[in-house]
C-alpha cells in the first residue's frame, strides 16, 4: 500500500544540476520525516539528507553540504532533492525514504519505507 516513487535521475556532466522528486502514497505524508540515501557501485548505502515532517528542520551529509537542498510539498505529497555542482563522486542510485521518526533516518539510518531508486550518473 505504501509507495515511494523517485524520478528525475539521469546523466549530467560535472558541474551540472539535477532535481530529484519522490512522490509518496499510502501513508499520511505530513506525519513522516522524509530522506534521501544513495548507493554507488561497490559502496554501502549512505545517508544524504533528511527533512522533518513540517519541513522546518533539515540535515545533510558532509559530502553534499552547500550543494544539495532537500525540500517537501505536503500538498503534493512529494519530497525533492535539488543537486547542483555535481561531481563524478555523486554517481549513485538515489533512494527516497520515509519514517515517523526523523532520527530513524538521520541517526539510525533505518527508515521504515524505501523507494525503488533512480540512477544519477555524473560524467567528467
């Protein structure tokens, strides 16, 4: 019943920008913290960003601070990840995540729900 569907991935050159979107259904979106993770080939899945259910609080991984911005629209039930100044090291499958507790995303890194992922590839 719960469904998280990512979109917006693709191929860009280094220094370019992309905006990812995650549309949520089957859950009370306004009650859930939402986050983004990514997994590069041969690497473990890593935390990227999280936003509180009301949108007033955000946290970012050190590797993306100043370049990525997470936001949400609680009317459209959608969370976004605006990415600028992309680097080849940002190449990964990006996953959307949801949990009632923001610390389950930010600290425990074990959200209750995951999307299927969208590929982001950054060329040199």
